[in-house]
């Protein structure tokens, strides 16, 4: 009997513990935001981001992030803002994820600048006569032939506009592990005293962190759509919301909704000027802050699209279409995998 009571008691404890992990109590939708300025000066003083005709991605990420931090701070004084790269110097990629996870961020926003390789061209400039000889002795013959000559040159890539990314859905497993390892309760001191023997590797725990992964994916995809909509509103060339297959490890290494904003092309002279200008950097920050406002309202309205008066009217259609597209592709991918 005692054994049975103990068993029921421990089940109850586990359920309480798990529900505190999954069901967020009625509290602010977002308490902590992580702002991640991409790249930064290496120890040898060199830049490591993309390069424009006169400026560096590292510096633009820094300036935009600083403006964004200030703007979010003014707009949402209750939200704690943590910078992963508060100075001009680089923060190593693993450190960025650690800072985000240790500070238990509710949202991770990474700021980057895009680049595209120059376009290669070939132009015919005329023929060159090349003389050669065949045969030996009396049979020796002079042969002339014409060889076309080309001039090779490059021009700047005209690509321009914004892109906002979430992690690739094929990385959901990585994200799930990170979420499990960073479950809020595990961060509490003496969590075993409070919750009993909760095993982060138990099937229940894994199932719940999978749900959490799905939720974070939906949230991230929604915010991504909102960010791109804001860019489109101010006349930026919005290249849309995307899933990146490679290269943004930090998005799946953070146990929270996470997005990466490519704020424009440094390789396009017009956009390079924009990205380096106070006006451009302000505008980018306004767009992201507006999207954030819409996202918070959306979260507070239990994830229903916002149409009511008094609230910023966000057209979440784009986000839902994007989610549907991802889900369809993921289904196809799983179908192939299971064959
Ligand atoms: Zn970058």
C-alpha cells in the first residue's frame, strides 16, 4: 500500500513538474530577449563577416543591434534584453548559444547582412591568328588558325533585399535535445527536492520537449513572416521568409524561438549605403520592433491572428502559408525517409 501511495505521489510530482515545463503560467509572453549581433572583430583585428565596397558586415550588425536594443528597451521597458556581442569584438558561436540558454531567453534575434558574389562576364574582343607547323623536312607545312579572344570581367551582383530565417525543420531533433537539456526546471536549484526524480531522458520528457520544439517552430515562423511584412511595408525588397539548410547552427542551438534577419545586401552599392546610414539602421530597427510588437500581441492572444481594433493589425496570412509549406515539405521528407 505504502508502495502504491508512494508511486502515485511520485507520478503526481512528475506531472506537476512536467506541466510547469510545458504550460506557461499566466505571465508576460516575453520576459527576456536575446539580441545577437553577427560576426565581430577577431583577436588579430580582422573582420570575419561579409565585405562591401567600403564597409563590413561586422560593423553594420553591431550598429543595427545597438539601435534595436535601444528601441526595444524604450518600447518594452519590462523586457530584459541580453546582448550576445555587446562590443565590437567577436563572440564565438557556441558562446552565443550558451549566453542565450543561460539567460533563459524567450526569443533569440540574430542580425546579419547578406552578400552575393560578383557576376562573371565574358566579352568577345576579336580573333588572334596563331601560326603552327606540321610535318617534317619537305613535308613541313605552315598552318594558321584563328583563335577567338575574350575579355573577362565582373560586375557587382544586383541582388538586394531582406530575408528572415528559421532553422531548417530537418534540424528539429537538435533543437529538441537543446530544449530538453535547458528545460527551465532543470535550471532551478535543488530541482530534485522540488520535483523528485525527473529524468530528462524519459519518454514523457522527450514527448513534451518535442511539443515544445513544435511550438517554438510555429512561433519562430510566425515572427519571421511578421518581420518580412514590416520590411515590405517600408518598401524594402522583401525576399521572404526562409528555412536555411546550412550555416545557422545557433538557431537550432538555442532553447527558444529563434530567427535570423539578413537586413540587406552589402554587395549592392545602394543597399550598402542604406545599411551604413543612420536612417537605414533606424528603419530596420523600427521594422523588427514593430514585428516584435505584433508577435507579442499574437502570443498574448493565445496565438490567434490579430484583427481587433486598437491592436496593430498584422496580416499573419504569410506566416501561415509559410508554415503550411514547411509542414507539407516535412511530410514529404518523412515519407521518403520511411520508405
Ligand atoms: Zn552573417
